[in-house]
């Protein structure tokens, strides 16, 4: 079974008996054939809490789980989610694959450097299909994906390719999706892969009784019924919003008289901002750096910040804005990261990305930090920033051109983008500027489409 994420161990899905019944039924069906279940709902409604139950329930049935938890900051990093899924089994399963597939998957997961031409997208997808079938030979396999909406396109296309061809092998999917209309977005094309064997469960608001148990479990307080009723109404049954309201009510102290407003802004975004504003300025600066990164760590944040006091980061952890585990930083809720980033001025965001570009090792992520705002992509209005840099088409940069042509092949909008050209400069140290011929780009683009047959 895959490793259980440390920050969700011990969570109980209070008030979600119907959703857990759907999960149990899907796992029972997986003993015979493939099945998928998708839990959808608004941010903070408790999708991840329900999703996390798959680990314990799969273990009870002897099922193997491969999991990944996507993040908005990683949505443009090719194969980021696929690497998380396969990391626990890569060492054992890759040697069993045919040599072309093994090499393709090794390169895609950045476990080795390409020898000659880069592997095709179809070769990577076929390798993933073979790996899933091999894993399903010993026990049913569950792919558990949290937040489908942030799955990077390369991983989504590759996994979808494999799932459509997995046939009657005992491979299933348990996923969450932040959406109101959960049928509108299906990056893994689960409807095609699991025709007649897919369940879509919309998570609704929790009852007053369920929120009472959630607040007591997380905060250790039993609130007066009038306050609990007001929190239930104002939160709309959203457990994350309710916990924030309850935390503020407890901190404010004193009874809530009839007609008195709760001591917080009315909207969730205002509530989150109110919580962040109580932190010192240095802590908010460090949080902005973390929010702008795909995989923030304490060391990278401190280096990008130029040596700010690390204790400010610990203040944010004490306030339950972030969690720090083995020097890795994770926001306790995606809305907190979004609020930190969106509340910063454009100038502060640009300065943050500039700092991160100087310390990030990954050329792909460095390119994203060096990219100009969408409205000024390619910087044709002037300014002469990094987005204008590209490689020169000379024999000395043949390898660079090969890397450029497929570094972002899964995402069409990256094919002509300045960040794609700059990543080649950053990785290979090419500093001359001369944009590649437009026909070359479109020719490469057409050759990189995945075989959907």
C-alpha cells in the first residue's frame, strides 16, 4: 500500500456516512473489476477528509493504493503527479518493463537523462499501462488522486491513456474534484474508462450536529447552542469555514447575545484575510514566498527571503496557517495559499518570483517564475525581461532545441511561450537570442500529439 500522507492520519469523516458507504461499495466492487468514485464539492467541504479514508479501508481489504495530492502551483509541471503516484513502486516495477518503456518512464520521471531523442508521449503512456497491469497482478490497485482540477496535463493524458486500455484488470480510481458541477470536468476521462462503473458523489453541507462534533474534535471546545447555530448558518455547513468561525469566536471570548454578529467578516475570503492579517509582516512575506512555490521547503523559503528570521515562519505554523513536516511546508487549506498570493500587490509578486528564480533548481519551475504576466507574455511591448530570451538556432544548440521541442509537450499553450524558450537557456546556459522559426514550432507541435487511437 502507498504511504499515507502524514497530515491526514487520524482524520475522521464526521457526518459523511453516505459518502463512506459509496467508497466501501466501490472498493468491494474492485475485487472483481475496475471502478471509479469521484467526490466533488466546494473548497473546504471535506472532500480530502473523505478521500483519506481510502487508505485504511483499502488496507482492510488487502488492496494496494498509489496516491498523489495535487497543488495549484504544480499544475504546469509536467509529470509531477505521475511521479508522486509511482514513486513508492518505481524501483520495483521499472526493471520489469520492456527496455523502451523503462527508458521512457525513467526519463519522464526525471530518474535518468535521455540518451539521444526524447521518448515519445505514447511510449511513456504505454509504460504506465504496463506498470498498472503488473501491479494489478498481485492485488487490486487503487489510484487515489486528491484535487483532480490541478492534475498537470502530462500526467492526466498519460493516466487517461492507460485507464482506457486497462480493460478488466482490477484497477480503480478514487478522486476528489473542487467543483459544483462535477460532471463538467473529467481530466482522466473516467466516463470512457469506467463506463457504467463510475460513481460521482456531491458532498453537501454538514448538519449542526455534525459541525458540533467537528468543532469539538478539532478545537476541543463545546460551543453554546446559539453560537453553534449561528456558525452553522453563516458557514453554510462548510466545515472549514465553520472551524474558522468557531476559532475566532473562542478567541474573542464572551457570550454571543441575540442579534450580535459573529466577530468576523461575513465571507470566507474576508475571514481568511482577517486570520492572515494577525501575523507579523515578516511571516506574511515568508508565506507569500511559500505560496508562489510548487513544493516549498523551509530552506528554500529562507534562502529566497534573504535570511529572514525563521521564527516568523513558526508563528504561521502556530496559527495553523501552514504545517511543517520534515522541513516541507504545506498550507493547511488551499484557500489560505490563494489568499496570501492574491492579496499581495503585483510588484510584490514579481519580486517574489524573481527571488525564487534565483534559488530554484528545477529549470521548469524556474521558467515559470521568470515568465512575465499573461497580459505581457513575450514582452513585445518592451521591457526586455527574461521572457524575451531564447536560444539561437546553431549546431551548438542542437541538444537544446531537442529539449525545447518537448519540454512542455503536454501543454499546447506552452509550445510557443516565452517560458519554454527561456527554460532551455537556463538549463543549458545558452544566452544568445534568436527566436526559432515559427514553422519549426508548429511542426514540432503537430508531432507531439498523443496517439489517441
